[in-house]
C-alpha cells in the first residue's frame, strides 16, 4: 500500500526531493503522494523532519 502524507506536513519539500520515483508533488497546504507511482520504499519518511509520510 502506498504511503500517505499526514496533516503534520510543513511543506518543506524534503520528501519530494527524496522520492526516487517522483511520486510526491506539492498540494494545497501539504505535499501529496500519487499512489499509482509510489513504490512503498519509505524514502520520504526517512527524510521528513516531522514524520508526516506514513504507510497508508
């Protein structure tokens, strides 16, 4: 199952920069993960300073 980004997101962009499949884009107030592109690798969670990306 793809990762999701919780409301704790501070829109810093670290997750998007760390995503190897470019599945993360800036959304309205927080970043969002495209579930069809996400490979469930957890790279986004590893680089997020507020632990916003979580397994969905």
